[in-house]
C-alpha cells in the first residue's frame, strides 16, 4: 500500500509543470517521524484546496497538493486504509480517490483524538467525500453506487453499508 502511494507521488512529482501555490511542498523534507508534524499547516492547506476545488487534471496546484498529501500519508505515524467503498465510488472517476485520500488526511489532522479509530475515520472520510460529490460546483457524475451511498446517508444508514 505504501509503495503504491509512493509510486503515485513520484509520478506526480515528475511533472514538468510549475504550480504557484503548492510547488514549494515538494521541497519539504519528510524523512523522520518528527519531520511530519512540522508540515501540519501546509498539509491542511493542501487538503482543503483539494476538497474545495473541482477535479481538473490541468490544475498543477492540485497535482502538487495531491503529491504532498501522498508523500505525507506514506511516512507519517498514522495508518491509512483505503476501504472498499473508496474503490467502488471512484471506479468511474479515478480522481475521486485523491479526494478520498485528502478527506481522510484532513479528518485525521483535524481530529487527532480519533485518528486511531478506524471506523470513525472511515465513516467521516466517506461523509466528506459524499459532501464533495454532492456539491454541484464540482459536477461529479452520480453513478448508481454513488446514488446508493447518498441515499443511505440521507436515511442515516450509511454506516450499515460499510463492511
């Protein structure tokens, strides 16, 4: 899992484009566990950017932000799990997976007391992803799977869908 995240980060870092807002994040040294806490503010800025802007493959700032989030997730003290629902919901739109990962990172940073509670992190991350999907400004196509999750959330039954 960590190898896959690192591979995605390397691919994103190899872009020859120059972003304005988050390009400097690739210079951040994340070598020891102590290094990770130094970048909480930048990480929150990056996750907030991802969660508040539409998916755009030409948005270089978004790519640098995603790259930094992946690098941070790969070596930080927390353990992140990509659950089945994340894969299901992002099958038709792979870019939703980056939104899911940003949401998970954002939740963990803002709720450190729950960071080790996998079921809470999972449910809250899913809620953040569904908020993103439901936002009309992001123009996310609602597949049958997405509609199923949105309906379950509306009926307060979202946690029953999680296996």
